């Protein structure tokens, strides 16, 4: 394992943890790889993985009713259920707008918990974090935004997304495809986009700009960022995954450093 300093974080007023992996091994870490920090909405891809395992086990189905009237499990996963960011008052008919929703992901956790006959945190520990060896992960909080994990955990998860072992490759591919293209929606902190592309639990870069990923990233690059200064991405075109944790509320400094940092990551490690 290489320990490195990423120049793109120069001037960032808080300690940042950064890690990079390919499909086989960790390539670089800055900071303590085992320090567990809040993931905020980077919790969502991990929650989605747990839901997809339940789909594969036939405990739930992507097309089954879930959430508001007319919504399905898939609508909850791709933020098209009509549920708001928080709360239960729907803002649109299912499938008509991309409305980023914590409430929708909490509903996903509740549905899988019901189907599995156990709390969702127990399901995740038994089916995701335990089997993958994510030793520092704490998944007892809200499925939408309540987990804690380390850089090491997120790099392990990145390798799982690159080379899935817990779900079939075909289901992984579905999760990282554009679900219901052409829907308008808002990326929190970055504005409204006419084609706000999203997979199942993963945001897709698409052609969004400004964005937390550098403009050079392929449209199919998948990931998430969180309100506690965290990000996670998987770039399958380069067979690379990376993560960033700061434990500091997302703000202008994150917006400033993340595009050049993500560009630096793929410049250094994307050609290996």
C-alpha cells in the first residue's frame, strides 16, 4: 500500500481521508485507512447493494409496489417515487421526475426488513458488510444517510462493485445503468439538470456540469457524495474506485477541491 498526499487538497481547511483502489488491491491511501467517519448519503449505495441482494434472493422484486401509490421498489431506488427529500407528502407522480429522496431510501430499508424478517441493519451486516470484511462499518443508522465507515471499508466496497461477488454481474450492470433516462431533477448543492441521470442507488455522471466529479469522467461513472463531506465513485472505464471522507459538512471548499482531486486520482492511477 502506498501512502500519498494529493495536491488537490492543498488549502482544504480540514483533515481529509482519501483512498484509491483497482479491482484487486488498494493503490493509495492518505490518512488513517481505519478511521470511521460519517458517510451521510454515501450510505445509499451500500443500502442499494443490500436491497439488490434481497432482489436476487427473491425476497423482494424491483417491480413490486413500494412507497407512495403507484410507486415501485425501482422508483425508490432511482429517486422517481415522487417522495420529497424528507417526509411523506409526494411531489410528483411516480416515474415523472427525479426527486432526490432520503425518505425513499428509508422506505427501502423498511421494505427489505419486512421481507427478511429482521432489522435492515442486521440484514446489511449479515449480507453486505460482514461477508465483504468491512470491519469498521456501522450501519445501524438511517438507510438513507446514517452509516459510518472507513476509507478501507469503502475501498473494499469499491472492489465489490467492480467485481461483484454478492450479486450477479447482470444485476450490478442494471444498478449502474441509467434508470428512466431524460428525467429532470436536482443534484443537491449543484442545481437542476434536464437529464439527471441515476442508476439504482448510484448517481451517474452523465454530462452534468458543474459536478463533484471532474468533467473528463465518462458519463457512466457511478458514485455518490454526502452532506458530511464524503464521496465514493466507481469508474469502470478505468477499473478504478476511490473514496473521500472529511466528517465536515459539505460546502464550498468541497466543491472547490473535488473536481481537481478526482481528476488527479484518475491521472495518477487510471492508467495502471
